[in-house]
C-alpha cells in the first residue's frame, strides 16, 4: 500500500513538474515542493536521485559506529 501511494505521488508530482504552466491549484505548492516530493518518492521506490540535487542520503553506517573509550 505504501509503494502504491509513493507511486501515485511520484506520478502526480512529476506531472505537476512537466505541466508547470498550468495555474497553481494550491498557491503554496510550487515547483520546489513538487520536486522534493518527487525525489523522495523515487528514493522510497529505490531510485535515489537526491545526490544530483545536493541532498545527501542519510549515512546509516555513521550512526551505528561503536566508539570504544578506554
């Protein structure tokens, strides 16, 4: 169900980005917010393109490092 919702949001935000000349149905939803939704939904679906836009994916290995203090 979550993947279906991510797919629907990806398609909706992608269409909004492609047809950006359409008047805004919601004034606070601009192209930047649509791009964030699009990139995050693609990352959830397995295609992480956020690194090309300056958003670094969270490094899980840095959080799980063990620091041994003597």
